[in-house]
């Protein structure tokens, strides 16, 4: 199993550009989520999904869109990138039960100029 | 609202010294607490969870509901313990994890 994979590893955008961060998992996990990691701020939840076709907002959803058309994939879209979105983005997945381990992807380091 | 507080941004200890990483939480129901660790250039991974009452890599953590704490302890620090440590909380039956801001542990040789 590859676990949780994310592409790209690095990305530089100009303000106003759009892009999609890809996340996929091959563990048949129902729950998937996106976090951003900023120095001194820890990890903050952006969006999450409890299954295909179901998504919801986390703590910091503004400027980001998600969709979950399959169990495996959970892409994160930036419609109009801003410098405040410069961050490291992590995707995670877990089974339905909350006390089970969340498995994290390797992260995408995004810089918005 | 649920909240996790890690009061120390950075903790430096000498090799062989005891380590205690502090974590306090705020949650109105029955929480489930975790410690996640991120070693340099590696992805975030689960270290331990309170429900398992286990010791991983010599680390233990006890949930103290009276003090609303879940401190991470190890009696003798090793250089390979140097990493970023995050305390996290979820509610029973919930999927969402709330993370603290993290503590960077540096073990001095």
C-alpha cells in the first residue's frame, strides 16, 4: 500500500492563480481531511469529508474548495491564490471511528508570491 | 469549543535527562487524546493515544481529567527523540482532530 500520497511536493504560484493539490489514499478510509501547517500555529483543519459526496468546512476554509467524488481522492482547490495561503498542506485519512489513527501524507509546500 | 494548549514552543534537554512535554485541553465531553510526532523531513505520524495506555519508544502519557492534561513523558531522552510533537484531541464519535501548536524537542548530545 502506498498509504496517503500528495502531489505536487512543491509549488510556487503568483497571486491570483488557481491550482489543485491532489490527495489520494489506497486504504479504503472513509474519512479524509486537509490541514495547513504554519510556524507557531500548529495544524489547522481546512476541510474534511466523511465519505464520497460529503464534505464540510473545518477551522480555516476560506479561499479553499474541496470535492469527494470517490473514496480514494480528495483534491483541494485554491481558486485565487493569496500570499496568506503560503503554507505546508497535509492531507490525512482514517477509518470512520475517531479514535483510530489518522494517516498523513508527505505534505505539499506552497509559496504564493 | 475544543482547544489544545501546548505552552512550550521549544524544549531543550540533555541526552539522558527526563523529558516532559506539556499538553492541556478544553473539552466539554469525553475527549480522546493523542500525541503525534514529526521527525525531520518525515510525515506526521501517531506516537500514542490515551485509549491504548501504551508506551511507544519509551514515551508514556496519562490522561488526567481533573487537571485536563495529557503530558508526554520519557525518563531518559535520546538524540533520536528530537522532533516536533503535537498533542491532539477529538470527541467521542467525532472524526475531527484539533491540534495544539506543537513543541519542538531538541535533545542535546
